[in-house]
C-alpha cells in the first residue's frame, strides 16, 4: 500500500515538475488577451520543449513584464519552426534590424521573418521596407526554409544566405533586391529546390537560377522577361511548379520553349504582359502540359476559353479572375477532375451555361460580375459545395439552388435580394450563409433553424429583417443589425458575443409572446417596387412605418422606377417624410404630393423640378423643404420654382445648385415662419446684397456658399439678424470682419472659411455664446488673439490653411476640437508651458521664455552684453543669416537698417556667421561648405526646438521668437522675433555692389566671401576663416572632419561627398538618408527636399513621380488608363483610383 502511495506521489511530482516551454512563454504576459494578441502559435515536443513559435512584435517590448523578455522569447534553442513578424515605426525607430539573437537558434529549420515598417503620420502614413544588418543571417546550418518579407535585401544578406548549405526553400518575393546586389553566389546552394524572388530593380531573371538543375518550384515576380531568358529557363525541365506574377516584356514572348516543362503540375501567369500588353489569350503551350493540375491566368485580358482546354485532363483548379471572358468552350465539361473554377470580375450577366455542365465542380466563384439571375441549369452541379456570387445583381434565389444538398457555403452578399426564401432550410449541409448588403425587407424564416451544420450567418446591412433570431446550436457567428425588427428567442453563444461587441453596438430585445409582425405598409411598398423596377442593379429605396404599421418615411429612387409608377406610391396618405431622388418631377406629381395632408418633410434630391408651381404643397403640414439640383450641378439654365408667404408652416428651406434672381429671393424673404435657410452651389443676380433678409425675424440659422459672390465685409442686413445662432458665409471673398458682428449676441456657430479674410479678429471674442468657430482657408497673417480665450463656451476652432498665423494656441476649458494645421511644424505656434490642452491630437511645441521678447536683439556672454531695442523703419532688403561654430574668438556685428540706431553685440562666444543677401525678396541659399571643428560649442537641434538649451536649427531653417525651427515668415522674420543666433533669419541689410565688403560697403553677393581686408571673392584667401574671412559679411570655410566609418554627426563628422546623413546618423544615398522631411541632417551631408518629376514616362525611385493627374503602374510607367491606375498602382509616385 505504501509502495503504491509513493509511486503515485512520485508520478504527480513528475507531472508538476514537467517541462512546458509554451506555458513559460505564456507567463511572460499579463493576460491571456495579451498572449493571444502577440503569440499566434506555440507548440512543444513530447519533452515539453518549444519547437514551433509564431509571434508578432507590435509593441511587445512595452507590454510584457520585463524589458529582456522579448529576447527570452527567442532564447529557446529547441525552436525548429519560427515565424517572426516585426513592426517598427521609422519615425521613431531605426529601420535596421541588427539583433544577432536568431543566430543562436542551433536547431532552426524554418524561418519566416516579416518586417513591417511604417513612415509618416496620419494621412501621410505608409508602409516601407526594413533592412537586416550584418551577421543577422549567419544562421544555423540546419535551416531548410527561409522567407524574408518586407526587406530591402543588401549584399551582406546574400553573402550570409549562401552559407546556409542545407537550404531547400528561399522566399524573397515580397522583398526587394537593389540593382547593385550580386546574386550569382546563390547557385552554390545545391539543395535549393524552391525559390520565390522579386527582381524588380534588376528587371531580369537572375542568372543564377539557370544553374539550379534541381529546382522544383520557381516564382518570379515583377521582372522584365525576354525570349532569350525564356529559352534558358526552359532547360530546367525538373520544374514542377512555375509562377510568373506581375511580369512584363518589351518584346512579343514566344512561349514555345515552355512545352519542355512536361513535369509541370502548376502554372501561374498572373498579370502577364507580352510586348507591354496583357495577354489576350491563354498561350497555346499551356494545352500541351497534360500533367497540369493548377492553372492561374488571372489579371489579364483573356476573352475566351478555347476547345483545347479539354487537353488538360488532370486539371483540378482554374483561375481566370479579372479577365474579359466572353466565350467558354463547351468542351470544358470534359475536364472530369476539375473541382474549382474562379472567374471573378469578368462582366458576366448570367452564369455561363458551359460551367453548369462541369459535374465534378465543388467550388464556383463568380463574384463581382453583373449576374441578375441564377439559371436553372445550376442544378446539374450536384457536387457543388461552395458558391460565391458576391457583388452581383441577383434579385431572387432560383428554386433549383435549394436542391444542391451538398452546398456548404452560399455567398450572396451585396446583391439585390428583397426576401429570404424559407426553402433555404433544405440545404442541410450548409455551414456559411451570407446575405449581407441586400435590400431585404422580410421575415427571417424559422426553417433556417433546421440547418444543423450552420456555423456562420451574415445578415447585416439590409432594410429590415423581422421575426425571431436563429437558434441553431452550432452557430458561431450570427450577424444582425441593431435596428432590425427581430427579437431573441434564445441566448445562444453567438448572440451573446454579438451583444458584447462594442464596435457594432447591437442591442436586440428578448421575444415576448408572438413578436412576429403582421404585414405593414412597407411590405406592400417593397413588393410593389420589386415587381415594377426597371433597374438591373437594384435600388436605393427606403421605407419605415409607425407603431400602427402605417407608412411614415419613404425614399424613392428614380433610377429604379419610372415616374408613372411613382404616383402609385404617393397614395399612402400617412406619409410624413418623403424623399424623391433622381426624378423628373412634373406638375401631376406636385399635385399628388399636395394631397399628403400629413407631410412634414419633403426632399427633392437630384431632381429636375424646373419652374413648377409649388403652391399645392403649401396645403400640407410642410415644415422642411429641400430642393437639391446637385445632379445638374452648376447648370444655371434651370429655374427655381417660386415660393410665397402662403407656406406659413415652413421652418427650414435648403436650396442647392439653383440660380436665385431677385424675384425668387423676395419670395424666400416673405416666408413668415422661416428659421433655417441654407443656400449652396448656386448663383445670385449681379449686385445682390441680401436685401430684405432682415424681414426673416425668426431666422436662427443661415448658411450661404455661392462662388459667384464677392463681398468685402459681412453684409449689414445679415448683421441685423439678432436671433441668429448659426452663421456660415463660405467662399464669398470676404476680406474683413466688421466690429458690428458683435450685434449677433446669440451667435453660437460662426463659419467664415474659404474667404480672403486678412484682418484682426479680436471682435469675435465678444461673442460670448460662441461654441464653434471656423476661419480656415483664409489669408490671416496675425498672432492668435489671446482674447479668444475669453470664449468660455467654445468647443471647436479651426484656423488651418492660414499661411502666417502664429502665437499661442487657445486654452479654452471646453475646447474639444482645435485645428491649427495638420502638420504643426508648418506654423509658428506653441502652447503655454505646463498647460494641458486636451483637444490637440498631435504634439505641439511648448512656448519658450523667448515669447516675452518682442523686437529686441539680445546676446549674453561671460564678459559683456549690449542690448538695443529699436523699431526698423528703413527701406527693406532681405538677408538669410546662418551661424556655424569655430574655435576662434570672434566679434560679431549685426547691422540693422533703422532710422538712427545700430545694434552691436560683442561676445566671446565661438561663432562664425554665414549670411546670404538678395534684394527685396527672401531667399535661402544652400551652404557651399560646412564649418566644423572638433571644439564645436553650439549643437544642432534634433527636437525641432532652438535656443541655448536646444541648440541651433538645422541648415535652411529659422529659429522663431517662440524657440521653434521652421521656414515660414513667422519663423524667419527678424521683425517677428527670429533669433539669428540659433538659425537663419530674414531682415534689412545692404548688399555690396562695388566688390568691397564691411560696415560701410555691406555684405558680399551670394556665393562669395569677404576677406580679412574687406574684398569679395571666392579664393582661399577670401574664404578661409584661418586667414581672416569675415563671416558677418559673406560666406566662410573652415577645416572639417570627413566620416570614414559610415556614420555621421558631431563625433563622426560629415559624410563623404555625394552622400547624405540620415536622421539616425548614418551615411547613404536612399530617400531615408537624404529626405529633409525624414530628418536628413544637412550640416553633416547633402540633403534633398523637392520631389523628382518624371520626364521619361517611367516612375519609381530612380525615375521620380509621374506628372500631375497621371498614375504610376506597378511596372513603373506613367499613364491614365485602368491598367496604370488600378490594381498595383504605386501611390507614392502618382495618383491611384
């Protein structure tokens, strides 16, 4: 007995102490949710050692318990299969992955490394590739499969891969290979049987591939092909799977050599261009490949499937997505092994009858076509398991479908169905049903509860589905809309999950008794529309009923019903809200609407309602009227029907796209109860002045946006409307804001965007009830008035697209939205130090102590300080002042053009000044040499700020009076407080015209130096600081350190000629190194800013961006057609659809 006890005790101790690496990995995370978020898969062997680990590194290093736990994830040497997805934001992190942790995995056999880099913020955000550093790929010789995704392949990467002598599979097809990379050494990987490669930069098949005699699988992506390469490739007869993805050729390709691929079982010719045109027929060599099981010729321009298709007796999968198929040979039915056909986006209007004769078919995808009905011959497909008819125009499910008893998936998402047939309950093997995005207004048949295998049901985005929710026991996903007339019979798990989904906010009630609604007015409406529609695509009609089932709201789309059919629907006298869209409205229809005594809201949307008599409408209860001529936008030959004071109940009037003459205007101004008037996109008579608008005593909302109007100030008649709460006057070319705006004491919302306002706006601060203020897209050249902080109710302010606003942002306590500029570094604005402004969505600079300095110039040294303040009044010329550092003691004299004063600062600070001057306009001249010594005392700012603590601004930028770097007038103008000791500035100065320089003669012209003896020139005697060059009167040069280790900065020096210094201090030539917008340090190398515009019809990194209005195709050519602007279009180098 004791022995048994000891045995059991030992057994349980062994279990307790058993190794479990995956459990240990899970313990690194705070919760199961975090673990599931990062770890895709973790598997142990029978010893409890982890052998498979797949994880995603988003912000994992911040979310797991210890900083070194990320390294611990990759410390298990037993890992054989590793999938590592690395996410990095290159705005804040290096783009190079240089960790050597992978090299320590001594048993690694499979590695999938995916780099997802991101650059930019907000709408400028985009994915970019990363770089793998040296020695990272010195991996274990046990490695057999390697996938590198999202990588810019470097030469050292290839050199390290070549050492993986047991490598069998190499996948680089989602990475990019620079043009100078040598790949020939890869031919030494004798075991390599599967390679996927993207060679878009070299534009040809890499030559090493022709030497891989044991190759079984080959994928070539984004590469230029030639007939010579095709011949070489055809000698690799061992290939069994061959894929060409997004390839092209400048010559007509002869595919005849491919007949040698007798062992080929899989062939892909995806978006294949021969002679720079997509292939229009399946190449004939394909039909000689009798062992072929998989054929993908998608994304081409193929128009027919010929009789020769019957030669492919072993074909199982056929993909012809996104072609132009017009004819299908009946012999396709001879393919007895064909189980899957996909013909998405081929403009079919019906299911091709030839496909219904392929009796072996299990999967059929005809999504995104124009199919209007399901033909009865589909019943022939007895073995069909998956039917995808997404995004067609099918209005009714044919009864033959209900006899396809092997069907497991039926996708009719985004069609024109109006009912859910109860016969769907016959599909006893159905697992997935998708009827989302239709026009269904019907009951949910209880017969669907008979589908015992149903796991997924999508029913969202329909008009209304009534009755009771499904109760199928195996349902995992049941998707309903919250506003459906459904009640919950039983809270199964999928219902509970749906109710817990915070994003969808579905809140259905429990059933009580018989909750299935009786037939109401909307049932009758939809039935009528369904039987009388002329549209093939469906319709955008909407309908709601009140608690009695009577019609309450009706929206009628004229593209689906003719006008004579619409009159029938206007007989429901309970209608309270009516919208007619895209309809020619004649007088008969107006008279019929006039009989709807309960009508309160009427919307003529995109309707032609030319000069009709609207008086019959005044007999209704009409309070809201919208007349929208948007369909005929800016066609001013249409005439607005007149309105009169007989519309006694009308409170809201909106007119869009109609010209308004004085007669029509006077009619509008006679409406006695009008409270809201909205006028947009139309045209007023010449000399229109808003006369008689002051008759609208009840008017509280006025919106006006007419492009043909021009007012200097807000019309005085508007300023007399003391009951106004909302005023919007956009695009009226307003220039000033009268002080009389303070008459509008009740104003809560003011929108004056899109004008030409260039005046002070302090008077707005007296509108104490203001909650909304929009002055965007004007010409304001002001400091933001601090008096606006007195608007204690303000919740929204928008000042963006005013080139020269400056000052402190508002700190009103209730502000929820404040928009100054999408990129705050364009403006010289800041926030008060220590102030929390919750409405800001982007970090904004903090005002520095220099905000208290107005027009004084001040320099402080250890010996003496001279400060002089004087207003500048003389004739204006302009300068750009740059300062760099030297080890010499220098006396700097700054000459300002004033009426009687000069400001002189003497200092022991080690500085040399570089100034470039032009007359009457501001220019910034690129530095021709960089001054640098080993004893530099003034650092370059790296945080966008400038001053004693932050250093000087980068080359080409100015230091504003608030202590921030930028290029606008607010940053660079001395008169606005630019701090020249920390960056460039523009001011008044004299330019030498006599070849001399100094206090009396002025500064040397741009690009020349002022010698020790006061003469302008370019020789070493003029420009060398060591020989006395006067930097305050011209450019100067000095000794500088040139980097020899590939790095750059204060300690490493300047990059060699022709290279750039990146934000992170590395020399190179890529955009990441050279773009000023991405942080290029111009003081340590060259930088670029302006975009390159292509002039040769090509586009990409080497050729630049396409001209305005054109697209850059995936193959790097500019154009305007769908081939350029559609699939694969490169948005970085042109526009895309």
